[in-house]
C-alpha cells in the first residue's frame, strides 16, 4: 500500500552560493519558498524534479519537500524546511538577513 | 611547532591548483555533482543546510599567531566574520561561496594549513591533548608523533578509500584529555622500564553504536608505532564492511570479529610493515622532533600575580577555573573560554581570533591550541603576565570563567547548519548556559560536562558527557534525549539513556531538576556530579527527571 501523496515543492541548493532555492511554476529558481510552484499531483512532482535534476550547472541536490498552501504561497510543514526558509537561529544570517533588509 | 618544508609547500600548492581547476570544471558544467562531490569532500568542502561549509584541519589542535590571524582574515574576507571551532580541533567556515573556496585554500596554504582529509573515508585530522607540551602529568609531548601520523596519513595511497572515516587521537599523559577511548585508534603514552611507548586502543567510537575502545596492545615501543598503526589500517581496510555504511567503522569490525582475531591479524601484518619501514619513519620522527622543542621559558617574579588575585575577585575567579598547572615553575596553561553565557559554543569572531593571536605572541611563546571541548588554549603563559592578559581577554569578551563548569558545553552545529542533523543543538546550549548563569549556581555545582549532539552521529560527544543530550526528530518535532554518567577520560564510559525524551521547551527545566537533585544528593561539596552518579546509580536522577512516573508508581 503506497502512502498518500502530500503536496510538495521542488527545492535544492544554488551551485555557486549554496543558498536554498525553489523551483517556480515558470521554471525560474527563486529564493523565497512562497514563490515556489505548489505541486499537488505526484506525477507532476516527479516531472518537475526531473526538470530540476537536469540543471546540474545551476542546482545541487534537488529534492521534493513537503509543503502546505498558506495565504501567500507554499509554506513548510516540517521544522527542517522552516529553518531552510530563514537560516540559523544563533545569528541573523542566511535568508533572514535579506528578509530583514527588505522590511 | 612543525614548519612546512619545500616538499610540503609544493604538495599543498599542487593540491589547491588541482582543486581550483576542479571547481572551474564544475562551474562550466564539465563535471557533474556526482563527479565533483568526492573531489570537494577530499578538500574539506561540504554542502550544508543553508550554504557550503569549509572544514579546515588544525593538526592536533596546534596553531601559531600567524595562522590564527590568517584564519581571522579568511573569516572576514570570504565568510561572515567568524569561525566555528569543532570537537575535532578543526575550524569550520559556514558561509563560503564555491568560487571563493580555491582562494581560501591558497590563503591557508600561505600559512601551512589545509582542508585535506577533513572529510571522506580517510584518516582524518589527528587529534591530541590540547595541553600537549605543557601539561604537568605529561610523559612526553605527543605532537611529534601526531605530526608523523599526519604526514604518513596525508594522501597515503593505500588509505584513501577506507570502508569509512578513520579517527586517531593521541595523548602523552596518563590523564586522558583527548578522549582516546572514543576513537578508531587511541594512543595513550605509557612508560615501561623508563621507556615511553603507547597503550594502543582500537575500535572506540561514538555515533549510533557507541563503544569504548579496547586495548589491542598494552605497550608498543615508540619505534614501532607507525608500522603498527599501518598494520591496523591494513587489516581494517581488508575486513571493514563496505556493504553497510552503518557497520563500516572499525568498532564494528572489532566487535564482529572479536578483539583476539583482530589482534592476531594485526600482529601478523605488523611483521611485514615493520620490515617495510626499515627505520625510515624514525628518521622522519627525529627530524620532526626538532620542530617541537620547548620554548625558552622565562624567570620572573609572580608577586604581582598574587597581588592582582587578591585585589580583583573577577580575576581570581577566572584563575580558579581557567588555569591549569604547567610543568614549568611560574607558568600556567590558560584556557580561553569560547562559551560566554548565551554565545554559540566554539564560535570566535575575527576580532577575537586576532586578540588571541596577539596574546599568544605577546605572552604565550607564540603557541595556541584548540581543544576538542571547543575552547582555545594558550599553553605557556608566565603568571606575571596573567593580569594584563586577563584585561585584554575581558575587553574582547573572552574572559568567561567557566572552564569545566556546566556552561562550558560542547555542542555540534546541529540543525542550525548541518544537513545531517535531526534537531538543533546550539539554542539548547545557549539556554542552559544562560539559565545557570541566572541561577548563579555554576560555581557551586562544580565540574560538570554537558555535551549536546543534534543527531545520532554524535559530533557533540553526548555519549561521554556527564549529562548528554541528543536531539532527535520525533514525528516532526524536535525532541531531546538525556544520557547520564558518560565519561570521556581514562575512565571512559558511555552514558546511559535516562528515559523518554523532552521537547525543546522541556529540556532546560529537566536539566535544572537533574542538577538540583545532584546538589541535594552529593555527599560533600567536593563530590562531583559524576562521582555522585557513580555512587548512587541512575535511579535518583531518573526520579528527578520524571517526577510523574514516581508519583504514578507511589
């Protein structure tokens, strides 16, 4: 018995920067999870993951991460993915640094 | 300390040039990630949760001021202005960009440093007693042998694809400050008939199957060390399991085959390796030993030191906790705590690195050590210089008087950085340190080692913490398991799991209950947490941790 498919986003790390990136519906790689493509169909998820894996000159370690649809777009459901959307908790480094600049 | 010769320098320059070309080929698409990954790992470059991470070896934890300043420069120029000292006496940079890494490696090579074999299934950075060369209880400085092992293991063609990583620790003292019993090979110097040699321990390790190492040789003459270690590696390389990553460390090989079998195989192999070496290793050691001559210790009046101690309670408290007796009269070993309450264990800013480099140059015969407990040591400081040194440390936020106390916590980077982690470690360490600072209890509690790992791989040494904390993912929530009674010294023991884990909110109050129980239970003020635990066993501590269970049973 296979487990029920849960919604996903395609995520990876940027080859040059190492920063966490997400695949958007228009094929762009975005830094903000909210702009990622929210994938509810398992077959489509596999196709999008293959698409990501075919870009080894841009991304490293692409995988499907669980997500839920929030008001502004996809949101993480697991704490590991939550940390990936912002950065470490001991310093305001990583994504939260830029997020603070934008406020 | 060891100074690179032309051969070392040429080797390193060639390696960094090779890696520069490999990075270029990765970026232009001629190498896939699968092809590139083993190459970057051979050069210490990981991809972590938020960024790349470069792990730089600090061989047996020894640095000079020039090297420390270069580490500071690298932190500022290519990272975010700080570095993280690890439990393996390495330094990690958490934010390098791929294109910058070859420049970082070149900058390291400029001061005789590198990131080779800080990853991969090879012999890793050889670790040692952080008081080496200064400790009162030392038979001999173990660092020449550690350097010999470093040279032998670096790029050793036979041991580049071991079944799994391989960690060697060495100490020249009977009191084990290098956790030798939790290494693949532990070397503990002992004397026989007035001759120094080594007790050779094999098959120790933490991780998912923690084991205390077993003595494979009670006494190995120093002259036989390298061929014997090579014999162990050779047997392991042949027998170690390659079918299962989790059973591939030598501790499992020893456990499955039995110590006697391994010993017989090693001794048989040793016959060959000893013949092969033909004494060349001892010639190399003699050359290396010349680099490790003790500094020219000075004579000076220590009256000023005593006056300062009497006059300044903060200075006195610092000298009580952060100094260790030195083998030379008038000198002290200074431990600089990188565990300011609420700070990240093991982190130093570039400014702090420069301050420590300056202090080493001014007052410390230009010697610096990194401890596996994530602190920095100035091994040779004359007591007359301590008041001035303390003042400089204080101004740099480096004068925390807590070495060996409850806030001197080892913590791995955990899920704040590490891609393997299952939970965070750093915030737990920060909260515990702040809580006990608030309670003003830590000096009353006395020696107590808390060690925190953010996953079962146990980089935070939680198994050998008097109190160990292991962060796990339990159904999508961070959960912290407590182990009790671990010990990383010559009386090594693996801590026992106390019971069910605690949530991130519950873990600090649980530690507090545990420590209050100890304060109530100790026979005298001098009885340490570990002694009390050994005297009474886990039960009273479990009752403190799980009061509901006790209430339900009553």
